């Protein structure tokens, strides 16, 4: 197998074999994950929505060894559950086996948040057009991922859905174009918006409701080695039956909001302060409330002209 193979060039049998034995090694942005699992849902979803990613070999430098497997004993057969392991460490309580793939995605996020402190990590989506990267920090339930998916399916480059990675040395944005996690009504919204969108299987009854994952565009994956330049922060909030409103946010308020949405600001200390200070002084920030899809997409097109 070529060192630079693409997952879609592998057969399902090859994917199953690698997942079941030494592990499937994927290059995902600046990280390399070795994934092991004999769960069919893992193989099915990985093949479907990671198909554009590079498959590496075990001779490459691997950042994270992750495993999804069932506990031993009778629990394997009675209300079967699934565990996530990173380097043999199990950080989460077990979940129903039907939630194997969402658990893998959540677990991969955990690995990055716990270890990638060469970056300032923000709970934020990041999209780009015309060389201008827009950072979308927001709490759960704000509609961040839905907005991110709408933009990604409208020709914007996806840098990330779950977290922004700001390099603490040059302050550029590192792309991490993994699948976009969609919940509940957002799944229907994106399927209706783009009939050609590729989704993973729909999983019900998770802690976050019904979950599915949107495949990142081929172009976004292909450009993952290209860093982005922060242009603006937009703090989005979806509210039903409301007109689009945009309010400028002052630098002091933006600074505090960015800190609030950071996973590791307190760990980074002075380094984190310097990164946030740079971002605040080289971008503009806005609060955005919206409900209409056409209006919000038109706003973002205008923003990056």
C-alpha cells in the first residue's frame, strides 16, 4: 500500500482488516490517529465520511492510539455497551453499543483537547472564503454546527466544526476538517438544503439527542495542510422567527468571550494571553442572531467580499 494512499481507494475488507488488527492509521490535520475496532458501525462510518483522508502506515509517527471496544464478560451480551480507550486509558463511562461512532468522534476531540497545547483551542467552528477565515465560537445549542454545515455546503472551505486551533507561534489557524456533528432538527435542515450531502448513520437517544455526521467536502480535506488567516469572530445564535441582527463587539468584550470559549487558556498562561491579544487586535468581532438561511448566508458572503 502506498504511503500516501487515500481511504476511498481501500476496499471495505481492507478497512475491516486494519481496524480489527493493528489499527487503521489516518492523517487528520496536524494529528495522526491509529483507530482500532471490530464494530461494524465504525468501519461503515469511517469508510463513508473519512473517505478523502490519507491512510498512513505504522512506520509513521502516531499521535493517538484509540480503540472502541466492548467490555469483557456478560456485559458483551446483556444490554451491550462500548468503551473508548486512548493509549489504554478509558476517560468516559461506557455507552450503548449503538453509539460507537459518536463515541469515537467525541473521544478524538478529547484526545486533542487534552494534549494539543501548542495551539490555543477554542470551542468554535471555522470556515473560510476569499482567504478570510471566520471563527464561530458558540455554546452548545446556538446553531453553530448547523451554520458551519450550511456554509461548508455553500462553497466555503471548512477548517473545523468543533474547535479552532490557533498556532501559538504564528497565530495562524490550523485546519482540522473532520466530520461536522449535527443534532436533531439540524440533520433534516442540511439534508434538505443540499440533497448531495453525505451523512453518516443517524444515531438516536444519545446524551445530545439524535446525532449524525456530515462528511467534510473533498476540497476542504485536500487543503487541510494550508493554514488560515483569522479575519473575524462571529458569535452566532439561532432564534426562531427572528430577523437577522448583527452587533459589533468591542475588543474587551471579545477578549472575554474568546477566553470563555477556550478549552486551554488557563493552561497556556502567558502564551494563551498573547494569542488572544493578537487575535483581538487583528480581527473584528460581531454578535449574530438569525433564523433565515438565505439571510445568514448572504451576510457571510458580504462579510468576506
